[in-house]
C-alpha cells in the first residue's frame, strides 16, 4: 500500500526554516545573556528571599557562600536559619540545588537535584513556645475578595504542586540530623546517615536516638506524574517511639507502614487525590482506648479524597480493610457557609466469622474465641448542621442473615439466665460479692416487685425497654444534639440493656474499647434472644445501686422503708426511681421529720401524670403519693437538721454509676433537675457547704463524721 505523496511548496518550507532558525537564535541570545548575568540575578534573588523571610516570618537567614556550580545548579555553604527570639532552627554545612530550566520559563521552580552534606534541623518546645511559631506569623497580603473566590480544591492543588515540585529527580543527603527537644524532658533524634533518590527510586537509612533503632524509608517517587509509593520499616524490630510513651503515656509501634499516591487531578470542579495507606502489626496502648495492648494485624484503606470549594470529603468509593472484612466510609466536612458534619458507613453483607476474626487482638476480650455462622451487614448515617443541631440525623443498623452463635468466647453471654455473683465497684475497688439468686435473702424475683416501682422506673428511665432491641436511636440522636450544643458530654443514650452488660460482663474502666464492646454484646444478646426481657429487668432490679453500699430493690426497700419490695406504694416507687441517677444523696432528700423535701413535689406530679396517662396508676391530684413517703424511724435520727446545707455533688463516686437509659434526660442529674432545672429552695443541691450559725464548723464536721459512722454501723443490720 502506497501513501499519497504530499507536495509542499518550497516557499513554505523556506519560511518555516527561517522562523525556526530565528527562534533558536533568540533563545541562544537569551541564554547567553542570562548565563552572563546569572550571578547578578542570583545575588538579587537571594537578597529578595532573605528579606522576604525576615519580613513575613521573622527569620534571620544567613548564607556564608553561594554561587552557580554548572549551568543550572547553585552551591551554598554554611547556611543558618534562626527565628526571632527563638532557638536556631536549621544549620547546613554544604548544599547544592539544581532546578529544571523548562518549567522555570513559565515561572515554576522544580528541583532536579539536591546534594546536602551535614545539616541539622532543631525543633525546640519550651512551655507554650517553640521555634516553629514563625509558621503562624506570616503576614497575609492576599486580597480578601480574591481569597474568598479561591476554593479549597484550588488551594489543595496548588499546595500539592508546591510540595511535589520540591521533590528532586536525584538526591543525595548525608548526615542530616533532626532533633526534637520538648521542654528538656522528652528528646528524640533522627540522623539520616544516607538518603538518595536515583531516577525516582528512594532509599534511606535513619538512625533513631543514636543506636536505639535503624529505620528505612524506601520506595518510588514520581513527582511529575503525581505518584509515589513509599514504605517505612525498621531493621530486625518494630518501628516504635518511646517518645510518645514518655510524652503521651501511649505505646505505638508497627512492622511496616506503606503510603501510595496513585493520582491527583481535578474531577469536575473538585480536586481528587487517590491513594492507599496500609499498616502491618500495629500495636496501640493508651488508657483512654483500652487497658491492654491492641494489635491490628493487617489494615488498609483504599482512599479517594475529594476537596471542593468549601468542603473536604473521603468519598464512598473508598474501602477500609481489616483482614478479610471491609467497609465503605463516607466522611464529609463542609466549612461554609455553615459547618456541616456527615458520616456514612456501609459494610456490605459478608461472612460474620470474618468480621469477628477481623477485630483487633485485645480490643474485645470477652469476645475472643467466639465462633459464629451466617452473614451480617452494617449501615450508619449521621448528618449534623452546626446551625441546626436539634435536626441532627442519626441511624445505625447491624443486620444479620442466618446468624447463629456456635461457641462463646471468654465470656458466657447467657450467664444471667442462672444464679451468678455480681461484684459492684467503687472508685475501681470491689465492694462486696452479691449473689443474684434465691440463695440471697434480699434477692427479689420480678413477680415480687411492686408494679408501682417497676412502672415508675421504666417511665422515668427506659419507657420502650420491652420493645427496643437494646438501643433507642431517637435517644442517641437527642443526646448528640444536647452534647453538641453544650460542647461537652452532658447526656448519654444508654438503655437498661446497655447498663446491664456494662456492669455484669465488662470491667469498670472508662475506655473507648469497653464502650464499643458493650454495644456489640448488647446486640448479640438482644438480637439472638439470649436473655429474656423479664429476666434482664429482674437482674437489673437486683443489682441497681440505690444508696451508699445499697444494691438492689430488696436491700433498698428494707433500708429506707422497712418494707418488702412487693409492698411499695406509688410514692415510694416514684421516690426510688428518682434516686437511681444519683443514689448516694438519697438521704439528703428527706426532711428531719422523715418526709420528702418540697422541691421533689413537681417531679412526683410529672412522673405520676405520665403513668396515669398510660393507665399505670390512678389519677391523683395530691402529688401521686408524695406525702405518703416517710423514711423509717431507725434512719431519721441520722438526718441533718433542715437548716443544714450540703454540697451533694461531692458525695458522688468517680466511677460510672449504674445509670439506665437516658431517653429524655441528662445522665448526671435526676429527671426532675433535667426537666425543671434546680430550684432555689433545694439548698441540698445548689449551695456549697454552709452551716447554721448556731454551730461551729468543727461541730458540724464532727456531726458529719459521727453520722457516717452510724450509717455504716446501721447498714448491715438494716438489710
């Protein structure tokens, strides 16, 4: 096959040749002029850079010698950078930098070469100051109107380019020391004895704290293609930082961590960065997370990050892997015009045993060794507009398919179905062993608990106990809104089921892992009908704390009223429900004649009205038994005079009390306080410890000590 011959007139060829020749000549002339003037241009550029560093950042930059070394490389000696009134930040003995000429024509400075010999980066923290403070002092000269038009995506694109441009094609670093000094108590050094980039191949050797460990950062870097794949590991041991243990009281180590950036470019109007992050044998130990070592054997995230004009998001195309289990996260944070938080999690239906096997070792001790069959899927949806916190959206569902437990782990989740020993704790110490069964004379079967108490406590604490599956999503949703507005944790969302699991199966340590384990066990019990609702309520009534060293409805009714649980009237039932959130201050709610203090009357009216509306008690215009509640005679002599004011907050335990579901209230207060606020006349709750002027402070202290001694003496006989 012959292609047709194209005839181009000779005059066009001559014209093109002349134009190309002129361009080449002009470039040569420009290059010659630039080459001859380069020292002057370098001098001007250096002076400008040093002045800018001083003006914008307050940095004193000194370079003893500098000059061109070849056509496009600059050689510098004895460099120092010192922030104003701070410790020296950087010193470098000898450095050569090369730039790419073609991008320079368009105003982009891309490094082609770095050769550094003997340098030091010194980071010093002294109290609230550091020699990195200059990063916050840059004078912003951007036009506010222009800045507002620049989206986060464009800023991210420009910032990433600036970082990538500073990664050279070839690099040789020898003896560069990074020194971190934190208030002279925690010190850390990294000596890069050798680091090279040879045509994109990265290799390095880093000595940590002199001879403590040898690290390597190896891989490939291709800044021109916006790609990199690097791995961090140590010789013959884990990568670990004792610095974190000294500074944060946390252990943190791993075998390898790998980071990969596959692509970074615009996807429509948004800037998209695609990559992955993986880690092997990650070990974490921190008292806020768990009481023991947590080991994540194999974890990886395939991530697609989207950065728009006013938001940052982890796209739902991302996948998190834990061993063979996987979940798709979607996380979005919108900055303007309102701050909006969005989280969605979707775990497609997958083998349940793979999910349980994927749990990090040591995270959920009671479930270790559990064997199951079937499949499960999970979905979570959370949306919060900071300007409309009450409209927060929350839903969470763990859906089983042919799920069945084949073998318990370390804990028998059905142990509540038979007699067992319960041990309550105070401030981390065991109080006493309590048999939950007929062998305990104070044990009360559910059938022998007065409906007045049962209905009062369910009304005030967990109205949907017999219909929910361990969780009340509306309660959790309201709690999120309340806590967000308060900017602190003031309200929980626990149910009776959750409180039972926490107290019967789990330790009393306040850790993140314990809370997650509590949720998992509740789901396993409720969704597999391991324990009936009646039995759960019966156990709850027999372990609930209802006073100082008073546990269970049997002990409580005898202690306060000298009655059996079956004989409680409506007022006594409402009173005992009222003290559940703060059981240790129960006696301070009585007047010295044994009757209830007046501030409780609205609480009785409120709870009683709800119960009457549901047909649980007759309508009573006289306070639903408020005036019928009388403390037994044996305890009245220990009550303080009505004129005495006590700060009852000081009487509460540091440990989590046995607080049931908070569907409509703050877990740290009584329902009355949460609904109506604290009343001025309720001096037992609102005022610090003041005394009747007829008594001295010493006399009051002696009276309190004597009262506590007598109460302890009376506890066992009274029970």
